[in-house]
C-alpha cells in the first residue's frame, strides 16, 4: 500500500501547481509528480485572428512576463510579413527588454526565492515570505522594491505602459525616443546597474557561502541545456539556438529550424507538454538514465554561451566557471546565474542608451500583407520562448505554436522534485521544512505555469478519482 503526500498549492511561483509524492510501504519515495492545474488556451483562440493583432494579444498570457511574449510575438509577425526592421527598432526593443529582465530577475531572487535563504528553509511559513524579508532586512527590501519600480518605469517610458505592452509592432517600434526621455532613461539604467552589482556582491558574501554544501547535493540531476547565443556570446534578445548535451557537446541552429531539433512528448496527468532533444531518439525522465531532457533559463544560458559581451558580467562568468565548471548541473545554481544575467542586462541596457542610433526617428517600416510563417524567439526570464505563427494570404492566423521556458523545463522540474523528495523523505518522516525544500526544487527554475499551458483541443479533460479510507484508488473517471 502506498501513501500520497500532497503539496498544494506550490507557493511563491507564478501560476498554480501541486506536487504529489508517492511513498511505498517503508515510507520512502517511489515517485513524485508536479501537476499543473490550469489551462489558458492561447494557441487555440489566436487562430482566426489577424496576425498583426497577436503582439497585442499574447502579452495577456502573463502579467509577470508580458514583455517576453510581446517581443517574441513582434519578431514572429515581422517574419510573417517579411519586414526588414530598422536597426533602431531592434535596439529599442532590446533596451526595453533588458529592463524587463532586471525587473523579473530581481522579483524572483529576492521576493520569490529569497525567503528560503534569508529566513532559512525551515523557518515558519508565516514569515518565510516577502513580509519576513521586509522585517529582517528592511533596507534591502527597500532597494529591491525601488529597483523593480525603476525597471518597470523604463519599460513604461519607452513603450507607453509597463504591463501588457503594445509598442513593438510588425515592422518596428511605435514611437521614437526624445532627447529628454533618453536622459531620464540613462539615469534609471544607471540605478539598475548599481543595484545589480550590489545584489551580486551581497549574494556572494551573505547568501551563497552559507549554502555551498547544499548546492552540491540538492536536487541533483544531469541534463542537457538550451539557450540563445550570438557569435557564441550570451544574448537574451536575438541569435541562434544552442542545444548542449550533458557531456558539453552541442548543436547550434537557426531559430526557424527548432522543429528539426526538438520534439514534444505528452503525458495524461498534466496540461504541460514535455519537449525533448530529437537527437536522443526517445524521451525518458528516469533519474538513472534520462533521455532527451534538457533545461532552459539562466543556468542553461550561462552554460551554453562561450562568453558574455559586457565586461562586468564576463568577470562574473569567469568566476562562476572557476568554481563550478561547464556545464554546471547543480540545480540551485540557477539563483547565482540569474544574478549574473541581471548584471549583464543592466550593462547592456546602458550600452544601448549610449548608442547614438537610439534616437533615430525612423523606427518602423511599412509591411505588406501576404501569406507566411514566422518564428520569433527571445530568452524570457524563465527560459527560451518560441512563438511560431502561420498566416494565410489575408493575414489570418492558421496555426500557432508557443513553447515557453517552463514547458522546456517541465521534465527537469519533475526530475528535480523527485530527486529532492527521495533524498529528503526517509521512513515516512517529513515536516513542513522538508516539504518546503521540495518546493525549493521547483522555485529554482522560476517557473510560470500560467505561461506554460496553451494547448486546447475543444475540451478540458477532468479526472475524478474515487478513493477508499486507506487512500486506495477504487475507480478513475475521465471526461
């Protein structure tokens, strides 16, 4: 007879999920699964709309990362129309996107995951949250909230609004910057850079040294990695996809060719699909012998890139690799690499605002209606984001495929949770601190489950389990 331990809801993540841990008769973990209990359906109801509407529609997928969907969608519609976007439009898009990266990474490190490290994973859940952070380190909490505000205001000043933007249009950007706006943006970008460096130094002195032993053993799995590079360097806005295998070898390919290198597996117990590397030939989440599993998000991007093109982030990359090698597999290192990317995004934003081209008033080109397919890819805070659209000769959408970072990470998240549960729960013994550590395996990936559930085939399946008093399943009914 098995026993099920349920964690519901998973806390301090975007979206809704639960974890079911199955214990055997000895009280040890046989299996663990992350169940996603929501469905958005964007892939389906975008079909039939004019393709130029999609960059305004898809940001509504998520209020946390609307800029990622907006920019990826704009890039996809550019390609549907065959538009040659002006350089200044790419620079404006990237600059706003770098501000979004800072905003999102600061949110996750300090507010969603931070309580586990500042308050401690075994602290009472009533204080293991942002309120506890504010009470224990109020001066840091103030810096965090101010920086998030500044980064969000950069996107608002550039695009008219910070949430659910509509400024990236097919063929470019909706409005040029003025000199006065640029001067304000430079000051705000400097504040973001200052905080990014503070956060990196604070974490290396006050947080990471206390958890290095935990990092070496917690939720360890071995996978491949997927991320975007441009001439081998980290790039969050544009470039080619690099799929690295566990041994460090990799394949690099154009974003349009992602279907030649990635496949998608489906399981009946979750709304999330399981992408995997096509070269593996099969998919398996077996901890002893996984097949095709790869990871995205900050750790993946730091692993796949050869270098970082901004000096301060490059120095951080060199220090990181001197400690953990390449590819680094330790799950908790997502937090360290997220801060490296925060430094890079702030530096890159300053570079773009100092580029004289950024004031060029010719920010868009006209587009011509035609049938076509377009693939737009950006590195979202949560991983590689792919928008793939096909439109007919009237510009009406025929097909949409969206693969988000959390979907890419679905297999790895389940594997990490199972590994953590097996290592932590022995002989049926566990408490709220142990279960929080299982959640920490999920939070390391900064998942957005709302972003990740799009497919809708006309019905929402319902699974009803009938259990006896001993928690044994007597019957299963499916809609």
